[in-house]
């Protein structure tokens, strides 16, 4: 999607004048050259693999109960051990990847769409519209994230879809703020004014000239928000408000494992490890992307390099 | 003054959302709350007490007027006033938040300063890695790991629960340590990065060079010049962190059965006790706004260039 918008920009004659494909190529090269980011991408690739092909990869069914094997410590048969019902923890961790990724991606999709749209409108039109939208965002922002999600779920009722909506609402204001701030800084740029004087309509100005030029911070925020959204989903499922059984979810497994912590540490340790590694990977990629995409940050790192 | 008015405006928006919470619930909230314990008399009494038979605007005005006077309604479950339930839980949450800030500050100031002084060294990398881990780790998982290690393996600390400091200060502290560390590490990780870059910045400033050329001892320079200057922005960020910290408090209170507001709100969701949920959410949001306001005002006091 991002490549498309950049391509469209160059056609329309707006900066940057660099060939967009080489620009994205460049970003990818820089990411790959960053060893941590590379590691993170490999990990996320594995998580994605588990999410898509989990049912075929898992050695046992997600709710396959083997009563005589209950509460087995990690070993050759069950590398992550088994839970109190004799279900294979490794298989359940594999299949839990799907819930985490789906909720994370859809929730961030909601915040990204709603937040960016609101931010674009607020920043572009300014005045009363801006005030109205941004004060509304301030109100949403005033609630501690998890508490807000819990309150939304108290209204909608627990469940996978409602968790996506709740997390989506919680992270909308961040996108709106970031987008608005960036729009304000490019709104009066020469190419925007030029396009306007040529008679471009608002929608065209926003979509073709402003959006591609405020995309960088939004992309960085998207990656970091994925990390937060997955954490939030895990927290909600841990509290019993997210993914409902019999579906496997990391947060839910942790909650169940907590009850058996004395007999079976593996029930709580491995699902948590899965959440941790996934979130860490998104954060590492987010940091690397920020270094590459956000010039101000990049110069800060350069100057630090010079100082040291 | 403008900033104060703005905060009041946002608070009004927050109160409207919190008020609507009970009305957005599909179905009859009182009937849902009573569930199987339904009887017509209690039902009528609760409905009337919650003012649900009035028009919406009248209800809001009544609700907010009482809320300002400290009356947040009556619990659907226990029949007690919400205010008394909240007041009972408030000290526990404040103690946890305060403990967490202490943990966060100690961690950030030590790690951040050492990392900056030894920039580029192994210690710096380790400190950066710790802060990256701390941001990515699910707090509830860390809580469980701490219980596993310090309560079940080493038998050093009680696994969960809350003891009033008035009843037994020593036991109170023992119970506080793990929850405070769990909440504090996340904030501390973010702060560590901040302290590191602030100290790095101060290291390059003229006053540091002057102090050094005067032949002052490194220790004096560090405490008197570098840390003092790095501390001002750190305090500001700590203030902002306090707000995010509250989000962590909610989940961690559930993990450790810490009898605070977060646990109260969570149980209110499970028990469909909407007035209690409203009260707790309102208090959290109001607290967040107050902290933000104070931080902003402090900031403009410290740095006169900033005006609201």
C-alpha cells in the first residue's frame, strides 16, 4: 500500500523526486543491515508462519486432551510440557499466535485508519474543526489504556472482535495527534500551495500531496502500536475479557497457568515468552524504522556518534 | 489559565463519556447486574437510586452535580456508596503507584547515568538491552515470574495480597515489593533511555567543560552539574509516566490481588457493577488530567519560554 501512494506522488509531480522504489529498497537495505532488526524480522516471520500454518505445524490439536499426560514437564513428547487437561502447551502456543496477530493487526488497522483520517482533517482544516477533533482525542487520551479497553469491553461484552474494537479505540488518539502534527508542518509547503493554486480539490490535496509526506512517522507509530496492541490483547485475554475459550490465546493461557504455577511453571512461562518475544520484535523493528525514516531522530543519532 | 480551562473542558468530556458508559450497555444494566438475584423491590430501588427513570440530560446533570459533591452513587452489588468503596481502596493504589515510581527512578537514574558515562561500552549495551526488554515484557507475566522465583522457589516474599501499613508496616512492605517492581520496571525502562540521552546532552554542554577545566572532581561534576541539569526534564517525564503507570497498576493489582482501585474496577466489570466502574474510571481519568496539568504548569515554570 505504502509503495502505491509514493508511486502516485511521483506521478503527480510532488516531492520527493527520488524514484520511490529505490527509496523503499534503501529502507529495506538499511533494515537488513541492522542486525537487531534482521533478527526481529526473522522472529516475526516465524510468528507469522505459526499464525498461518499453525494447525498443520502443531504436533497436537489445540484442544486435544490426553488425560494420562496431564501436567507433564517439558520433555521429548511435549517440548513445552502439558497443561492441567493434558493439552500440549507447544501446540497451543503455536496456535495462540493467530489470535494475537489478528487482534493486533485489526486493532491497529482501526486506530490507523480512524486516527490518520481524523488527524488529516484536523490538521488540514484547522480552526473549529481542529479544536473539536483534538479535544475529543484529548478526552479519549485521558483514560489509562487498559482501563479504557476494559470499560469498552464492559459495554460491548468480552470477546475477540470486541477486543479488537476496544484496542482500536484506545490507540486512535495517538495516530490522530501524530498525523495532525505532521500535517501542520507540511500544510504550507510550496508543493501543497502550488497544487492548490492549480485548483486541486481538498481530497486530492490531502490524499496525494499531504498524506505521502506525513507517512514516515505514521509508519513508525504503526509498528510500535502493533507491539502495544499485542500486549493489550494479551492483558485483556489474561483478564478473561479478550479471546474466549476454547480458542487458544497467549494471555488466556497465562491466566490458566497462573492457577497451576506451583505444579507446572511451564504453563505460565512459555505463553508469556511468546508474547515477550513478539512484542520485542515489533519494538526493535519500530526503533530501526525510526532511525531510518525519521530524519530528526537520525540526525540525533549521527550527532551522538560524532560526540562519542 | 488557558491550560487550566482546557483541562476542565477535557474533564467535562471525560465525565460525559463515563456517564454514558452505563447507558451504552445493551439491555437494562440494573437487571443485568442483579442477574439471578432479581427481585422487583430491589430492582425498582436501584433504578430509582441510579436515576435511570429520568431523561438523559437530567440524569447527567444530577449525576455530575452529586459527583462534584463526592457522591458517586450506590453499588449495584454491595449496596454501599461508591465513594466509600473507592476511598477504602485509594491508599493501596497510591502506595503501589508511589512504590513503582521509586523503583522506576532508582532504575532509570542508575542505569541511564552509567550507560551515558560509559557510552558505547558493554555496560551501555546491556543497559539499552534491559530497557528494551522492560518495554516489551508483559507486566502480568513478569509478575508471575517474580512470584515463581521469589515466593515459590526462594520463599522470600508473600505471593499476593495487601496488608494495610497501619496494621503491620513490615508486612505491608513485603507485600508491596513485587507489585511495585513489576509496575516500576516498565516505566523505569522508558525513563532509562530518557536519562541516558539527557546525561549525554549535559556531558557535551559548556558548563560541564568549564567545571572540568576548573579541575573539579568528577564526582562533583556528575552530581552538581550533570545530574542536576539532567534531572529537570526527567522529573517532567516521570510526571507523565505516572499517568501511564496507572494503566499498569490495573493489571498488576489483579495479578497480586492488591486491594486497590484497579482490582475494584476489574471486579466491577466482572460483576456488572456499573456505578462502581464509573466511579473508578472517572477517578483514574481525573487523576491523569491533574498530573498532566501540574506537569505542564511546572514545565512552563521551569522553562519560561513555554506558555499556555
